[in-house]
């Protein structure tokens, strides 16, 4: 009986040595405010990295803050991740403020680039979505206590400095990367991603040593849906949508039958309402913008010589200024958008809407209705049974409650289909 050598021995005898493939490391970059699109992107990236058996997932972070609900969702995904997660605050000059502080502390490994900062996680800066109203002292204290206990739980779970984590909420403390490393808020400082991979190599996460030396960086890009929602989830985009809704709906009302302005305005209004349920919108700002629109429309009909329009401009500017919580850079609406929006809206109502509305009250100048009140002569005898008149180059059937003899002047008083109702001119 012939014996066959195992295939791997044959390959080794022939000089073939298998080359082990280096592990992949997933990488995503988060720049800007934390919101629903960010939470969805991070959650999907964790699933992708786990499906590809990546050595870890690096989340490069630079954020001024974001929504508390989205932050909680991200923290929960980081807790449940089967692939090691690394939040890397970078590049130099980047900041993990507010919501970014919670996310950094919740990662398996927290890293920062030199000359970056972390902290200022006060709950007022984080925001909660929906209307942003002035809170009383009791509500402020409740929210502060909740945020403080939440970040304390995160720091305890990851073995980080609990006292500083609480201070970042209660006292809005912010520190540099170098100070954060000294206080054991983070695990390491890396100048760039390759340096980060070298320092990660051999570190244990959940009892498993990371093997990142020589790993291949694989970027996980946003999908089209996430890019769209990331684009929409911005204060300036909501302002533009509100303007489109105002212009479209008012344009449709001033020019009935145009259809397109109404459709565009309705779609913009729905999107703006959806964003208002997520962004920290100030009800007072919305009310002032609504007042401005009302003043613009009333001034079209009132003889105020532009006083109401001027008041509308002021109300719109103040409303746009107050529309979002300006205490947090993540929700700050720049004057670069507010001033042009105010001027364009004022011009729209002064020149476009006023012209359209006034045009609806002008007398009819074309069509059959223009013949009413005109005078002509009867061609035949006209009575309740009928007759004929000639007007504007055409012969018309005519009827009259009072008999009218041929040649007698008549006045056109009504139109029914193709028959004119007339009366003797002398009866006026």
C-alpha cells in the first residue's frame, strides 16, 4: 500500500513557505457635530470591522459637541462592540469637547495626538434635541447630575480618571493631551496613525493582545444615505430649508396654479420640521420668524409705507439669530448665513410677493369678462326668446327681459355660455 505525504510537507519540500497576511485595521473620521448620522455611521462601521475580523477600529475624532441622545447611542455601540475600538483625537489642534469627551472615554483605548484637547462636557453644551428653552435651576441640576453620573459610569467601566471625568461635566474642565495622559484620562499619545498602530501593538483588550504592527489601514467611508443626513443635519441647512418653504408656499399663494413653488415649499417644510425635532431649536426664534412673515404679508395690503416691512426685517434677523443655541459651537448659526438670508427674504417679500398679490386685485383686461358694461346696438329684435348683437367683430346671441327693437342701444350686463344678457341703455 502506497503512502501519500501530506500536501503541506510536499509544499515545504519544494521550498514554498506560506506568507501570513497582516491584519487590517478599520479607520473612520468624524469631523463636526455629533448627531444621528454620526451615530449611524459609527454603528455601521463597528459591524463592518467585526465582519472583516479587523484587529481594531480606529475612530479619528474632532468635534465641538453634539446631541446627548446620539452620544448615548454611540456609547452603547462602543460597549457592545466585538471588535476593539480606539478613539483617536486628531490631528493636532483637534478637540474632543462635550459629546466627544463621552465618546473618547467610552472607547476600549483612548488616544490623542499632541497639542489636542478634551473636556468641557457640561450638559448645556451637549444639548438634548427638540426645543431649546430656558431651564430653571432644578432642571439644570437634574441634567447636570445625570450627565455627571453617566460620564462617571463610563470612566469606571474603562478604568479611567473618574474625578476628572466628573469635573469635565460639573466644572466644564478641559485639558490638553499631555495633561490627559498624566491624569490617566487617556491611554496614549500618538503623533499620527502609523505611530498609533505601533503603540497599539501588543496592548491587551478584553484579554486579547492587539496585533497592529504592519497592519493595513482600511478606510470605511460613509454611504450615500449617511452623507445625505450628515449634510442635512446642520443649522444653516435647516435655515435654508425654512427659507425655501416660506418662498415656495407664499409664492404658490401669490400665484395660484404655479404648482412647482408649492411642491418645493411643501417638501422643504417637511424636511425642516423633521430637523426641528432633532436640532435644539429655540421656540422664540421660530415665533419671531413667523411674525416677520406675517408682517411682510400684511404690509402688502396696508398703507404703512414700509413700516411693517422694516419691522419684519428686524424680527426675521432676531429670529434667525435666536433660532439655535449659540452657547455651543456645534449649533451656532453664523452671521454669514443670517445676514444674506434676512436681506434676500426682505427683497423677496417686497418685490416678488407684493407684486404677485397686487396683481390678483387688478381688474380683468382680457377675455369675455371685459365685454360686461360695454354698449352696442341691437341687430334684431331682442326679447326673452333671443336676438342678435354685434360686438368686438363677432355676432352674439342676446336675451333681454325687456323687448328691445333693432338699432336700439343696449348694455351688456351678464354672460351665460355663448349668450349675452342685455338691457336697454336708456334704462340705466
